[in-house]
């Protein structure tokens, strides 16, 4: 398995093929896990904000779920950055992010730039939360 930077075209093709609504944009930092047969099997995006990044749209193809590829991709991608990295995990992904070192952010400490996204998710999903990976603490 290779873990590499990727581009909008490849990520968007992967999202579409896997029936996901996410779409990469040129300013995103994009990463993919690529199997030995050169097939992309997992992707993610890191969106740049002033002073931090937002981890979004982590997706592993159904045929490769449960193999730890998404975890490895997150670890490899986030290793390239020293900024705080926030995410808005689904309830099913919460424990994954905890294992990877992300911690809960209390609502009062959510960056202003993320408040709209947090509020939208909070209204559409129970137990919505914001988590952060802050390498300066570890």
C-alpha cells in the first residue's frame, strides 16, 4: 500500500464511484491510499484555514474497510503538518479519531471559522462533536 498526495480529479472520481457527496477543491490538501494494483482504495482532504487544517471526507472503499487503511492514511497525511488539525467526526468514527490522538473540543473553544459547520452537523446528527489533533501538546 502506498500513501501519496493526490489531486481533485482523482479524489472526485473516487468519491463519485463510491457514491459519496464529497468533492475536492484545488486548495485542499488531498491524499490517497493506493493498492499494489494502482487502485485508489481510500482518500481524505485537509482544508486549509488561517492557523489550522480541517480533516474532511475520509473515505475507504467498501471492499477495503476494516483493514486499517483509513487509519494509516490519516496518520500519514497528518504527519506532514504541524498545524492543529480539526475534524467533525461521525458518531461511528469517534473512537477511530480518539485512537489516533484526537481529543474533544469544548464548544467554547471551537474556532470561529468552524462554528457554522459544527452547528449544521449538530442539528443533523446526534452527539456531533469537534475533535482536534494538536501535535504541540504531544
